[in-house]
C-alpha cells in the first residue's frame, strides 16, 4: 500500500529542505558532471538531491550548509560510537605515520581476529576483507567448496551485499516474485549472470513450513543457507525459525551462514549468542572496522582451513585486506564495546523504540516499530511485519517524506 500525502504537506517539506540546503544542491549539480547521478553510493541518494556532509562529531553530523543533524543512521549502523570518537581517532593517528598498507602480515590483524574469536563462540578463525559484500561472497564460495555442492538458499528480500549470488530476489517486485509458498528467484539488478538464479533458492522469512519444504526438496545439492538473524536489522528472525534452519542444514549436510554484518552490534557475541544458535560460518562488517571499510568471515576451523594459503582450496586475497589503519580503528572500537556499553546502548535503543510507539499511539497514525537493542526502525503499516512481502504493505510515500523532513 502506498498512500499519497496531501500536496500541501509534501510541498511544505520539500520547500523547507530546499531552503536549508542550497550548498548541497550546488554540490550535487557539480557532482553530476563527474559521477553518474551525482553519486557513488546509490543508497544515500534521495530526491530532490542528497545531503552533502561536511563533518561529524559524536552523535551529530553537519552538512555543507552548516545544518546540524542528530545522526540516528550511524552510516547504516557502522558507527557504533558515533563520529570521530577520540579513542578510535587516536588509534588511527598513531598508525598513519607508520604506514597505511603493507604486503606483509601484521600483528594488528591477529589482535582484531583474537577479539572476534574470543567473543563469538562459533568462530575458531577469521579472514579479513574490505566489505560485507566480500564477506558473504567468500562465505558462499567456502561453503560450496567445503560441501562440494552447488546451490545456496537465501531469504526473499534478504540483503547480503551486491555480488551476483546475493543480488537474487533482494528487492523483488511482487508481481514477478511468484506465490509466497514457492518464491521465484530472479536478479534484482540488470547485468547479473543469467545462470545464477537457477543455483539460488529463495525462501520466505519466518515461515518455517515453506522453508523446510523447499530446503528438503532440494537438499542433496544445497551447500548452505545464508540468513540475517534480523533482516535489515529491523525484522526480527523468529528464534524457532532460525533454530529450524540450523536443524535442517545439519540433517542435509549443508552449512548455516549467519550474516551478522548488522546484527553483531546487539550483543557481545552477536545475535547468535542471543538465540543460542551455532552457525557454521559468520560474516562481519560495519562496527568491527571502527568507521573504515571492512569485512570478515569467521567460522569452524575445519571449514575455514580451506582458505589456508599453505593448501588453498579457496584462494583469498586483496590489496587492502587487513590494512593496519582499519585493524587499529577496529580494535579500538571493539575494546570500547564492553558489557556495560552494550547494556547502555541497548537501553537507549529500547527508549527510542518506546518513544516511537508512543507517538504512533498518541497520533493514531498506523505504524509499528521493529528491531532489537540499538537497531531501531519503524514502518507506516497496520499489518504485522514479519518478512519482505509484509514490509511492502507499508506507506512508502509517508516514509520518504519523514526522511526528507
């Protein structure tokens, strides 16, 4: 459902945005000469033009016009400690004079890996890369190599980055997606290899009956099921649904991959610790880099060993993998995440969620709030949101106007 806001409301919000942001408009017009659509990161584009940021400090950032914003997005959850946290900045500044990248192994890689291994019970060893996209791409490749199977299962509407296997049914158009009990797998983007969709099975979120039917039917050639324990950080995976995926994958000899790129910020051991579920592989990103580009794959030692360069079944490298600036920033950020810090930030998230719920109740506007701990999102819809298809019932027009306002 998409309702249309009254024209006077839309006009007032747009005019106020234009009045406040002439500098962003000028920057956008200049950027369009050199960048497709004046942008190099599609997700931050919004009409009539995106804000151009100038600087950030703590919980706030400032645009090029000097407007100050309370930053509730945290660069899509990656800035757990806000902008330019002194401890993280100091760690980076100590490293910069020593060098930013080396074709050599580094102790700081070991130290950040140790922190992840210590915190996540399912992880024996870790490999670093530069994005969550790379992390899920290698998780899938490792799973296929380890099991010697060819197909994977992903959740309809699940986001695991932008490589070809992840781009299947990421934001499917419902008129092309098939029935809910037999979702159709198809590329979200143009340019994906045509054959990929036939090797990616799609299941609905939080529907254990359909998930089990599809997985067991195709089980002999399934290498892995990849799932976010909270889809997009907002739609929580039902604990029993996630446990079912764990049981089914074990029974058919497939691996379970938890994509905790977003959800690793909810608890010391991630969402898997909250539910007491042990996946075979886990992907990380965002908060573990302290604000710098990062990704990581961790998991069971025997599985991860196929990336061992002494006997590589899956070679994995990258010019900036584990670069010391990211590793030192990440170590500082993770050390700041004490048990007390998790309690505090999750209480703040609960408080924000309660505030949104109160506003919906007081105004009578149909809406609901999702997420867990410091992951908070809301949607304008009366219907319970449990998967991608129910998310599509939200009022997208009103959502975009709230963002612009």
